[in-house]
């Protein structure tokens, strides 16, 4: 698996983060602090997980 060189999270950590928000264990702001990303990034991965599940957590070409 190729992970973008500037990616802060691996696909597994992205899924873990998204699920923690979806399941109500963390707010988006709390998840951003815990995982070291912005709230905007948390929202992006949560929405992508809701739409595509685990398969949506991989890097995409820009």
C-alpha cells in the first residue's frame, strides 16, 4: 500500500478516528486534537467513511 508521504494518518487510523466520531466516543474537535489533524480533516474522513466504508480510507491521487 502506498501512503502519501505527507499523510498524518494511515488508512487504519483514519477509520479508527472516523468510527470514534460516528459512534459518539469523540466530538470532531476532540478527534482533531487526539489524532493531530484539523477538524476539517476529521469531517472529511468521517463523511468519506459514511459514504464508502473502509475502502474510502485509502489515499487518492490529486
